[in-house]
C-alpha cells in the first residue's frame, strides 16, 4: 500500500466517522426520549391514583351522645343476644341527632338530618352494645362514621356555590355540619374500616379486607399447586426427557399455553372444576386452580430457561465425581437455577394476582360482605373488587377504587421485593 | 494494491472435496509404535465412536499403564477428548453418541452390563478444561464426592479426607485458613488444583485430564504440571492437551491422534526427538496448516 | 557479575534432570582429567600398563559423551529450556565435545607411550614434556573447577593461561627441531614427542574453550574471538 493510498483511507474513514458518531448520538437521544416518555406516563398514573385514593384512607366521624333506652331499641331491660342483634339502633342514632338539632321538624329535613350519619353506623353501635350489654339504659358519647355525602362535603368535593337544586348536599345540611364542626363534633381519622371490613353498598362502610384475604387464599392455592408442578415439569423436560417428537410437541404446547387468553382458562375452570367436579362457586380454591393453570406455563418456561443457563461444566464436575443424574440435578443444577426459577414464579404470581377475567367466569365477582376464612368460602379478589367498585356511581367508591389500586400495587411491590430478596439470597457465582 | 491477491489453497476444502474422511483415515495406515504395555490399568481395543452418523474415532487400540502419564495430542477434532470421555463414560450424557469396541478397567469391560457408570466415575476421576469448582465452600467441594460415595464413617474421617486431598493437590497451605470460603473465590490455577483435590478425594485409580491447563496462566500451568508429575506415583493418568510442550513435559508416553485415528504412540522421548510417522513429525514441529 | 542457579524450577523433575546431566559432565571431566594425567605419566615413566589403561578409558569417555548428548537432546525436546537453562544445555553439549577431544588427545599420549616403550634405544626427549604437561594439567583442572563452580573469575584467569602454554609449546617445538637437526637418526622419536607436545597444547586449547563456555553460561556473552582482557573489564 502506498503512502497516497494510506492517506486516502484515513480521509475516508474520517468522513464516515462523523456520520457514525452522529448516528450514535441520535440513537442515544431516542432511547433517552423513550425512557422519559414512559417514566412520565408512569408518574402521571401513580400521581393520579395516589391523589384520588389518599382521601379514602381518612374517614370523617361525628360525635354523638347516645342514650340507649330499651323502648327505642325495642327490647326489654335484659335482652338476649338475638334480641340485641335485632334491636333498633338506627332509632337511637336518629334520636340523638334530633336532640342535637331540636328545631328540625319537617319530615324532609329530618330525613336529610339522618343522612349526616352513615347508614352503617348502626352496625358500629350494634357491635359496641353487643360487646357490653350493660350499656343499655346508659347515655354515652360515641364517634360514628358520617354519610357519604357529608364525607364528600368535608373533603371539599361538593361545590356549595352551585344552586341548591343541582346538588345532593343541601344548604341546611351544610349548616348543620358547620355547627357540628364549630362544636368540635366532626373529626377526620384514619380509616380503619377500609382494612377491617368486607364489601358494602355504603362506600364509607366498604373495606378491602374481604378481597385482600380472597386474593391471599387464591394465590396460596396457586403457588402451592403451580410451583412444584412447574418445577418438576421443567426439570423432567430439561434434564431427563429424551429429545424426540413427543417432547417437542409438549414443548410447543407449553409455549402456546402461555399465550392462551386468560378468559379461556376461566371457561375451562367453570366447565371442569365447578360443573364437573362440583366445587363451590366463587371459592378461592377454584380461583387458585384456574390461576394455576394459567401460571404453570409461565413458570415452566422460566424454570427451563434457568435450568438451561446453569453452565454444563457444573454438571460435568458433579458427574465426574460420580454423582448420579438425580444428584447432579438436585445438589447442583437446581440450587443454581433457583434464583431464575423464583423470578419466573414471582412474575407468574404477580400476573395471577392481577388477573380478573378468568375469575369472573367462576363467580368470584359476586357481592360478598363476609371475609373468607377458608378455601371454600365465597370470596372475591382485589382486582375484581376494583372492577366492581369502579362500576359504582357513588363518589366515595371512586376514592375506594383508587385506594384499592394502591393496595394492589403495594402488594405487587411487596411480592417483587420478596423476589429480589430471595434471588439475592440464592444467587451464587460460578 | 493493484496486484490480485491469490486465495490461499485451503487444506480442508481439498480434503473434503476429493476424499471422504474414511478414505483419509484408511490412507493413514496402521498405528505406528506399541500401543500395549505390560499389566495395563486400562485397555482400549478396537474402539469406534459415532456421533449419530458421523464417526469420530476409528479403531483405536491403546493401553494406560499404572504410575504413568500418557498424553494424547493432535489437532482439534482429532478425537482425543472424545476417547478420554469414553474412558469414564462421560459420553453417556450425549444421547447420539455410540461406542463400540472394548474398553477395560482392570480387565472388566466398562461398557459391560454389570458396570455402573456412577461407580466407574468414582474409580476413574476426571479433571476438566475449565476449572469448575462447585459454587460451595472449599471444604464442601472436596467433601462432596466422599460423602456421596459414603467413603467416610464420621465427620473426623471426612476432615481427614479433605485435608489429605488438598495436601496431595498441593493447595492445602494456600487455603487451610479459609476452607469455608467459596471455591469460586480462588484464582484460576487454585480452582483447578481444588478440582484435582476434589477428584482425588474420591480415591480414584485413574485420573483423566481434559486440557487441564488451557485456561490457566503459565505459572499456574507449571504448578499443575508439577502436581501431575507427583500424582503419577499413585495413579494412572491420561491427559489430553493442545500443547505438545505440555505433553513433552509431563508424560512418559505420548499418543498422536489425527482425524479420529491413533497415528503413533510411543515413549514421549522418542515421539519428541524422533517420531516415525510423517504426520506426527509435522504436527510436533508445527508444520500443519 | 551475575550468578548462576540451575535449581528452583516449579517442575522439580527438571531440576533433577539438569543436575543429573551436570553431574555426568563432571564425572566425564574427572575421567578425562585422569586420562590426561595417566597419559602423561605413561609417557614420562614409559609405563605400558598405564598407557593401555588410557586407551581403555577413552571408550568410557566416548560412551559418556553419547549419554550426555542424549540427555541434552531429551531435555531440549521435553523441557524447552530457556535463558540460563538453555545456555546450560548448550554449554554442556559444547563442553562434552571438547572433553571428548581432550580424551582423544590423552589417548594419543598413551598410545605413543606404548609405542615408545616397545622400542629400544629411545632418547629421553620425552622427559622434557614434564614441564609443559604439568602446566596443561593445572590448566585443565582449573577449567573444570571453574565449570563445576560456575566461577567466571576463575574462568577468565584460567583462559588467560593459554597464551603462556602456547609460548611454552613453541619453545618446546624449537627444542625438538634442534634435537632433530643435531641427531637426524632420532627424528622419528623426536617427531613422536613433538606430537605429544602438540596434543598437550591442544588440550590446553580445549580447556580454554571450556572456560569461555562457562563465561557464556553465566554472563550470557560469547567471548570467543574477542579480546579477553577487554571482556573481563566489561563483565567483572
């Protein structure tokens, strides 16, 4: 190569060099832009949900002096439990409200006055009295949850500048609440109800405990079923199965299964578990079974990938010192693949946690007030609960929906944190 | 730059376009030198190895003697590693691999019906190309084999085996204060010696080594070679190596393979000063393409 | 000044092999030294027995040379020695060639001694070899010592003696020529003795070579065909 040629080459390379650097710069810019965009969307989503949902964690309470006289309750002086349960607590609450504002006389005004206190407040009172029947005949002070509209007013959700006809919360109600506020008889407290109650038709009485427990039970079933089955399948397919047409078919089908729309699993669950095996509807056990079906392929695929990524030199080493095939797998390969398998499992479980469609098919969408305590109790799960609340018109449920989403997200983050912790714990260098 | 560059003639192309491998192997003729020894530890007779349809080893006869290092050398793909892996049936893990012929360990057929590959691998240990300690503690690495085979009666026994194996592998002094550290925290050469200790711990009779130094620096290599020389006193050793210098340094006998055929075998001294076969001469003098 | 250490290889066997071959060279050196001594002795005392002994020893020396050569070839082939190890092996290969030649020259002394002892009326010219022979013997012993101890200083010192021996040899030659001219009847005897002197001179030359090899081995500098004093100043 002559000196001339060399110089030409240098120039050529230099001229193309700038183009190449420019291209790299452009690519970096696009990447950065993409990340910024996705982060923005995420931030918007989180901020909206948080702003919407935060108020739901607070509940407004009203202080009332309750006089429990047997007459109003409609019981005798020493009622039995049954009578206590059926007693007219609503009447006593109404009486004490009327006592606060004695000048309310009109029927319509009375009705509005009664609406200040939640419809569910009677159950709070009932619980208190049933715990301590000696209260009957006494007068005592109690904090009771306010009604949905009142709660909305206190939170500033009701625009009082609108003409009275156009709003649900009327002028005299505003007046009463302001009076109560001045007397320090209105207070906002942390909303324990939200975490302690099941579903309710009244937003101020509705809680997520029922669906949270439902989710936990369902996920427990899913985990206990899908993890061992999936890991065993993955180990067999990866380490022991002969490579022939049959295993190829199985492999393809597992991959296809992972791509099947989840509602199909719901239909399958309905047909097999409920109609054929006669398992109870809306039960976590059926939900868990269906979600296991859905999660299995995900875990199998990730477990196989994890097993495959264990370096062959480790297998050689173990075989070389005379370990049997099974010992090689269980002493060396599986522990090394564990972090990967756990990651896949958590991803599968997170998917299952967020799944709604198949559960709708097996009836986990019913309105269930009681907190489930066993696998066969009717239950619902968090995402279904969110779906249900999102459908309801009351203002209080909008907040509850967002709050439930926050709880669901917290649950997910917790599961991921566990995954990260487990991975760290099991991870080893080789 | 104006001159046309003439393409270099490709050796491989010429070979495959005009002759099949079988024909070339046939043209190599009989093995030169004496493949047999008195009182062999392992004995290979007329062994052929197939990967599916492709034949990788052609009718090899070879003995491995006690207290001797035999090195197998040859260009890549000459079948030396394949043969080595047949000696403790590591090839069993490859489903398409088929072995014919006779492979004996102390006069027993190792591919016979009565021979268990797991037991065989305890008797015929193997050290691999890449140092591959288990990601466990140094102690556990060495203790794994004996525990597996139940060689120890109690914990003290096991401690003895571990310490002795590490001593024999010449690494004890370097690791005695950190037996509970991970085996992967050691340097490459130490890892390989740990792997040798792990193999020794199963008290094998034969040690197979598949390019044990190819991933190591020269100093680590020298230490391993010295170790191999010491181990010769108690074991029969077969070593596959890409480095003919290494073969010259560590072995007493050398076998040269070409395209799956054992071309020449003999005393290392003779092979490296006066080989009989032209291919051997070309290979060890670096005249191959 | 550099020092030479043939030990300390990671490959312990390499140490052993090098030591063994070095030991063999010393054995050969000792054998050759005794041959020179005996050859001279046979000549000076006209002892036929000792003369025959030297001839026999020459076979041993030749055999040792073959042995050591083979060892060196094996070391080269199997150990691929480098640097000082390589110089050691090369030095040994060269040294044994010189030692073998010394053996040949010694054998020549022995043979001539046997031949002369079989003849009558041999003039005592050979007695004059005594002085030259002693010098050569000392020089050979010093050269071998220098080799054994890898002593550069001693090697320089010994190599320098070659010049004196050359001078002595030319003096001796002149003496013989004088003898031949004075007494033409004894020319053949005088020639024999001249050959012996020539052999002794060659032995000194070989000893000098050995010294040069030692310097090459330790210092890595080939000082042949260059000025000894300059090299000495440069190296020491």
